[in-house]
C-alpha cells in the first residue's frame, strides 16, 4: 500500500509539473505581443497551411532569404544583419512589406530574432484589424504595415471556421473579421503600389486592377480552396504553372505563294497586367519554323526579342534622365510599358518565307529578371531564377500539297 501511494504521488507530481509547465508556455505565449509569435507555433495544428506558407515567397521575402530582394536591398539599404540602417534618414521602407515583424519593432538586424526573418508570416496577416488605404490625406503613401491597424492580442480570421457562436480558438483569443479576410483589403497594403525614391512607379498590381473595373478579389485566384482548406501557397511569378494560367495564346497561318502569314493572338485573362508585379518580370514570344527533318529553318529572333523583335517583348522599361535603361532604384522615368493590360488581346503578325517549313511553333516564355540583370545571378544555386520558363505553346502544321 505504502509503495503504491508513493508511486501515485510521484506520478501526480509529474503530471502537475507537466501541466504547470505547459500552462506556463501557453501563458507566456499569450503575454508575448502577437507580432512576435512565430509561424512555428501555428504549425502543430495547421500543418498543411504551414508547409504551403513555408514554400511561398511570403515565407521567403526577407533580404536574408530571397536572393533577388537581397541583392537589391544590399545595394540600396545595406547589410540586413546590421542594426540602425537608414535610407535618407528614415527607417528603410522595404521592411514594412518584406519583414513586417522587424518593422513593427523598428529594427533592421533581421538575424536578431527568428521571427524577423520569417517575412510575411501567419501573424503578419492574421492580426490585421483594419486597412487604412495606401494614400495619406497629405498626399504621400503609407505602405505595408503602415497601411494597416493590427491587434496585439487577438488573432483575426475569416470567421468561416467558427463552428458556433461560442467558438473559441484553442490557443489564442480570436475575432472574425470578414471585411478584411474575405476581401482584397488583406493584400492591398503591400500589393497596391510602390514608387522608388524618384517617385517612379515600380509595382502597382492594385492600381492595375482598379483600372480594369469590376470586382476582382485577389483571394479567389491566389487563395483557392484545395482539399477543403484555403491554400496558402500564394503562387505568382516563381511558379511557371501559375503564370501560364494568365495567358491564352493561339496561332493561325495562311499560306500564300512564297510566304506564310502568321497571326499569334495573345490574351491576358487576368484583371491585372500580364506579367504584373516586380518591374523586371517579363514575357517574350519566339516563332520558329521547322523542316521535315525537324531542323530549325527560320526564327523570329536570332538573339533575344528584346534586341531584335521588340513587338514580341512584354515588359516595363525604366530609364534615367538621358533615356538610357536604368534599374528600378535609380530610374527617373518610365520609358515604356508593353505588358498586356488587364484583359487585353494583342496580335503579333509575321510574314515568314515559305522555304521548306512544314511546322511553325510559337512559344511564350516568362522571366523573373530582364536579360542584363541575369548576369548578377550566375551562381549554380540561382539557376532557377535565371531560367526562362515556357508558359504557352502553339503549333501549326503547314500543308505541303503543291510543293516540290
Ligand atoms: C492547439 C492547436 C492550434 C494552434 C497551435 C493554432 N491553431 Fe488556429 N485553429 C485551431 C483549430 C482547431 C481551428 C478551427 C478550424 C480548423 O480546424 O482549422 C483553428 C482556426 C484558425 C483560424 C480560422 C479562424 C476563422 O476565423 O475562421 C485561423 C486564422 C487560425 N486558426 C490561425 C492560427 C494562427 C495564426 C496560429 C499561430 C499563431 C494558430 N492558429 C495556432 C487550432 C490551433
Ligand atoms: C505584409 C505585406 C504583405 C501582405 C499583407 C501580402 N503580401 Fe504578398 N508579398 C509580399 C512580399 C514582400 C512579397 C515578395 C516576396 C519576394 O519576392 O521577396 C509577396 C509575394 C506575393 C506573391 C508571389 C510573387 C512571386 O514572386 O511568386 C503573391 C502571388 C502574393 N504576394 C499575393 C498576395 C495576396 C493575394 C495577398 C493577400 C491575401 C498578399 N500577397 C498579402 C508582401 C505581402
Ligand atoms: C498573406 C496573408 C496570410 C498569411 C501570410 C497567412 N494567412 Fe491564413 N488566411 C489568410 C486569408 C485571407 C484567409 C481567408 C481566406 C478565405 O476565407 O477566403 C486565411 C485563412 C486561414 C485559415 C482558415 C482556413 C480555412 O480553410 O478556412 C487558417 C486556419 C489560417 N489562415 C492559418 C494560417 C497560418 C497557420 C498561417 C501561417 C503558416 C497563415 N494562415 C498565413 C491570409 C493569410
Ligand atoms: C483571375 C485570377 C487572378 C486575380 C483575380 C488576381 N490575380 Fe494575381 N495573378 C494571377 C496569375 C495567373 C498570375 C501569374 C501571371 C502574372 O504574373 O501576371 C498572377 C500574378 C500575381 C503576382 C505575382 C507578381 C510577381 O512579381 O511575381 C502578384 C503579386 C499578384 N498576382 C497579386 C494579385 C493581387 C494583389 C490581386 C488582387 C488585387 C490579384 N493578384 C488578383 C491571377 C490572378
Ligand atoms: C509596399 C510594399 C513593398 C515595399 C515598401 C517594398 N517592396 Fe519589394 N516587393 C513587394 C512585393 C509585394 C513584391 C512581390 C510581388 C510583386 O512583384 O509585386 C516585392 C518584390 C521585390 C523584389 C523582387 C523579388 C523577387 O523575388 O523577384 C525586389 C528585388 C524588391 N521587392 C526589392 C525591394 C526593395 C529594395 C525595397 C525597399 C527599397 C522594397 N522592395 C520595398 C512589396 C514591397
């Protein structure tokens, strides 16, 4: 009996110790301001959403994780592991969108806390209580975290998982906020618009959508329901599959005496530009003629359409005062914008010498970076970033009747 008592007391003590330590962890979590809560703390119960997010550009948006952003950040702002960085005497605006937790603390050393390097993490979105808009009454812009109001104590969500009026989140206080979480408002603080320090527009996905009229909720395309859950992969330019969904490309060919008259029709199926986003995203089309041995006998472009077939190049061009091409941070003017506008259809016409062509193939390619910028990303681990991705293909066979 005595033995049993000891054993029971020992286990009771263990259980009590375990309980109090886990209660303490929960309490500690509750005391911590929500913006410092790591995505890892959501992982245990939201495994699938966590792994989708982890592979997304939102989880990889900081200068220490995204090589492209990192390269620009280092050039324009400085070392992302240094504290107290300033740009024109001000806290670097980049962090308001690319590293929201650090921005809320006014810190620039992204290695100081693991959450600073989590980029646009769960709580960066799931604490938004209000979208104030990106235009200040005084005329300037407020961007990223500055465009929102946040809760530091209560998680915000769409409210669709509330199983009843008394539903409570098992770990955190929570509020249903469908005005934010069922609309584009949750995205616009960071995706509406951005200008460089010379007031030249860089990214303007929000503005593009506004100009296309109609209601175009970002969530319906970018956060679809997959297997019954809202998908958090947030695919964009880094996924050729996603990019290919935006473009419809068809081709028709009329055979004349000595030429093949080709019309390639390109339709942007999206309510924003194609391609949208970062100013160096670009699409180009190449038309190739093959003989019956499968050899290339004609091509619309010998080097790159940016050089020798500009009508087949869909890009945003930025320049300096002299009108020479300039990178986004230094640009003082827009030289041109040949991206497809929302829902625009454009035709590319070619008159191809007949030769021995039996097949014509048009291929549309997408690039994250413009050709001159690719040289800066020559390391083997950056191969994905500099490889042109096929996003659409269209073929016509040429009737050989009547030919020798
Ligand atoms: C102890 C388990 C647990 C942890 C940890 C957890 N959650 Fe949840 N959460 C749930 C459950 C259960 C639901 C109900 C719906 C479901 O099963 O997805 C839920 C629902 C939600 C919802 C939907 C609420 C709505 O308005 O519909 C959001 C948003 C959410 N959690 C965010 C988070 C975030 C962000 C974290 C980390 C900071 C987190 N959760 C951590 C268990 C958890
Ligand atoms: C706190 C700011 C913030 C919010 C809020 C936000 N984003 Fe983002 N988003 C970013 C940043 C920063 C990147 C770029 C990361 C990079 O490439 O370095 C990004 C990347 C993306 C990409 C991927 C682009 C690519 O290159 O593949 C898509 C798509 C996207 N966001 C859509 C959305 C949508 C839709 C919403 C609303 C549900 C949203 N974002 C909310 C900051 C934000
Ligand atoms: C870019 C902003 C953003 C980020 C980052 C984000 N979420 Fe969400 N999340 C949303 C939006 C918006 C919805 C609601 C979409 C809807 O209902 O159409 C949502 C819905 C949810 C839901 C409800 C899912 C359902 O099927 O109804 C859960 C749970 C959730 N998020 C958890 C998380 C967790 C955990 C993380 C981090 C690993 C995270 N979210 C990161 C914007 C975000
Ligand atoms: C009809 C579906 C659809 C809607 C609605 C939509 N998008 Fe997209 N979005 C796409 C597709 C497809 C792509 C890939 C092609 C491209 O980059 O233009 C894309 C690309 C993007 C990218 C990637 C840019 C980059 O640099 O890689 C961002 C960011 C983005 N969208 C944000 C938004 C935001 C913000 C909204 C709402 C205001 C929105 N989208 C509405 C389908 C949509
Ligand atoms: C208003 C929010 C916002 C601010 C401020 C901002 N960015 Fe971004 N940035 C984004 C978003 C959103 C994307 C990705 C989607 C897109 O291209 O629109 C992005 C993408 C990028 C990319 C391309 C990343 C890639 O993977 O190809 C670079 C480079 C970049 N930003 C650099 C910067 C630098 C440097 C600063 C500060 C001088 C800055 N950004 C400020 C929102 C912002």
